[in-house]
C-alpha cells in the first residue's frame, strides 16, 4: 500500500498548489490513499465546507484536523455528516464529528486513519493521547479490521511526538507529526516497524511565517501586543510524506519526505 500524507494546508496558496500538483503526483507515484491535514485551510484558521469539497476533488481520500478544528464555525455544520473529515479523538466528548476513518482499498488493503492531539503547549486542552491510544487500539483493530493504521499526531513538541512514535511502535503503521508547519528531517522506521516523522510540514506559501503574514508575529513577540493573524500569499510549496506499507504485517517498509514547489 502506497500512502501520501500531505502536511497542514494553509489558506488559498495551499489549496492552489494542491489543485495544480496533487493529482499528477498521485498518478505518477501510484498512490493508493491520500490523507490531507487541512485544519488551516479556511483563510488560515479552521476548515469550511467549500474547502473540504475542493480538497476531495483534488485527490484526497481523507481530511484530518487538529486543534483548530472548530476555529471556523462552518465545521459544526457538517462535522457529523462528513465521515471522511476527522478531528482528534482524545478531546471533550461534546465535540461533534468523527475521530477515525477507514479507507477500503480493495486488494490494496484497508487503511484506518486516526487523529490524536498532543497535550503539551496545545489548546484546547486534550486528554492524554497515550491513554486514549492504549484504550482504543484493540477496539480499532477488532471493529475495523484494518491492514494498516495511520496516526496523525497533531502536537507541539518534538519530545511528545517522539514519545508517541515509540509508544505506538509495532502497533500501527505510521505516526506522522503535524501542527508546527516545519518539515523535519528525522523520517525513520522505528525498531518494531512503525514509520515516523516529527512533522510532515506545511502546504502553503513560504512568503510569510508558517503561512501567515509576519506582522502579527512581530507585534505579538517583539511588542507584546495582541494582533490578528492573516493568511499570507505568494509562491507555495507542498510538504508531504510518501510511505509504503505492508498489508500482511502492518509494518512500514519505506518512508520518504516530499517537497513540491510552484
């Protein structure tokens, strides 16, 4: 099974490069399943229904979200009806929506995509992702009978992401970090066969700071004053991870960082 996971899509530049580059990449590399994190697609904060439909039309099979899942109120309108748009599971039980998605790829296997939220320096506060994972891993396997499992771990610190990688090693196929928008150079296959990277990176413009105009960050950090973030524009790049998974034993056999430029 060949899986492409696309890092956090930010605003219009992120959607634009997906529109222009994603479908050709999927075809050229014979990708069986494509998962896209899109929690910042709606003007840089949250997700809305038109953007969801766009991203699916570009070739995504599943969309994952993180701590900004509800930053755009429009998500509340379709959270319970779009089963292929998932938000973190280790959160308040009052959150609507789905926390995992099963992609049945026929002879290529069954990929279960799970979203988890870190607990260090992330708001809103989440329950322990480690306890949640431990409480659900056997249930996921019994209920969905997946050949492979991908975990989108939306977290702030490298240490927590690394800990989740080793905690889940051998129990899932991939643990892929998102949220910090900077692709890390630590992709690896852990000792028991789980593919891991601290952060897949961002899909959007590199003209600003993490896809946003720099003025707000400067005002907040240099002047210690509040400022509203606005999405930046400019040439975009797509950060992603391409992985090959064994459907017989659930292990990752290859993991590769991808960077595509406009």
